C-alpha cells in the first residue's frame, strides 16, 4: 500500500527535528588542516553535511512556507556568520547553496555580502585541476589534481543558484563548465553510471567505484542545476541526456526493497539510505517534470517507501554511510561505517517533500 501524504508529512516533521538534534559523540576524530576539530555530525558546524542539511530544510520551507523552518535556517546562518566563517574549500562552500536559495526567495539584505564575497572567492581562489575543474580540496585534506562527484553539488549548484538570482551570468557559465568537465572524466560510458573520482596525476578513476551517494549527487545535481540556474542550450540537452542514461542504469540495479546498494553494481555491498533518498527525489522529480525515462516515477515511489521504512521514532534516518573519502579499492566502500548525518536527513527530506508534491498532483488530477 502506498504511503499517504499525511504519513509523509509527519515523517518530514520528525526528520527536521532529528537533524537539528544531531550531536558529535566523539566517534569520529577528524581534525582539520588548520588544527581545529572537524565536526561532520552535529548541526552546529559550518561543513558540508550541515550545508546539505540546510538545503533540505530550505527546499521544504519553499514548499510549505512554514515560518518555523525559516527561523531554523535564519538563526543558524546568523550564528555562524557572527562567529566567523571557516576557510574556503569545496566542502565549506556547501552551506552557501541553501543560503542562496533563502536569499533568492526573501532578498534579505543580511545575506548579500557573504554570498557575493564567497562566490568571488570560489571563482578566483579555489584550486583548479587541468581543464579548469575545481580540485576537490576539503577541510582536512588537499586532493591534488582530483575531480570528485561531490564537487558539483557542493560548489557548482551554489554558483548557478546565486549567479542566476544575482544577475551574474558568468557564475552560471562557470557552473555549467564544471558539470561538463566532471562529466567528461567521471561519467562511465559503459554502465551509464558515474565513477566516484578521477586523478589527472595518474589519469585513472581510482577503484572505478560506481558509488551510490556520488551518483545521487549527480541525479539531484543535474535536475536542480537545470531548475535553478537558467542553463543554456545545448548544455541543458547534453546534461539531460547524461541524466537519462544514468537513470536507465539505476532502474536496472534497484534492489527489491526499493533501495540501492552503496556500490551500485555489487550485490554484496549494503543497502544505503542517503543515496536511496537522493535517487528517490531525483526520479520522482524527473517524472513530474517529464524529464525521466519510462518507469522512473514508479522506481522513485519504491525508493520513497524504502526511506520511510528506515526513519526511526526520533526522526533519524538509519543505514546512512558516513562521509566517504576516495577509495583505492572496492572493499573500502563496503567497509564505510553507518552513521546518522545531516546529509542523510536532508536527502530524506528532499525525497519526502517530492513525495508530497507527487501525491498533491495526483489528488488534483483526480479532482479534475
């Protein structure tokens, strides 16, 4: 039986509460390069899991216009900006995406200066690989000459969103270039899926891992880039072709439970819920917009069911793999530990929000 819109909404409320309640328990000690403590768990740190988490909340707020959700986001940014922002890298750029969406909707002058300054820093100072891709440097590691899937979600979407909203088309052009360069080296023409990373230093794709969450960043990223950024032809058509090919491949490796495994083509790897939520969101959205291949809407609904079944009574999404570095063998991915995170919560929020939109549209269709 398909879940009701009311059930999905109740889970959404719990997911937001579960995310804001996350706390770093000391299980993962990952100091940053500057000697500061790395916090990739709690809701109180300016890092990529929190940035993705905020994107989920803002997307939900854009649909519901719930003032409580807006307050959560605005209070978070006010505190962080007052404390002072961390140094620029790929992952610390992630929170700027949600802030750009908030500013697009509200035009609150508090957010103009930090957004403009960060976008200028990204374009001017973020290290580049050959062919001008953004090098995937993060708070605790320099990754010389490496391209990762994650960069497109963490950086390029922000440039597209803010550039379109601020009337700075050069930022949208930069975002398009990043998607094209990354697609050139990470999209696998054989499987239709994406590899986790590429190194220009060795000119290879590391373990050639078809890693699920990395692929989810692409599914979500291409759809939201097109929606947010005013993307030009033929880039739009090219990326939609890449997306359709990826979704067709995803339909063939979805597990009977509705989930996807952390290595998409490896039945021995565990079912992973952050990727499943990202795919669920992407497939449902692609179906709604008429951009996906046949069967993607049904697969998205099965993914939605899998996500719902993994949300506990405290609103925490289970079976989420912890932050994943670049693996040099496939066993590395199989061994990533399970840990509730802000990005898991956010991808579930995106998936469930799209589920609500789906059922609202279905209801309107029946009424008509």
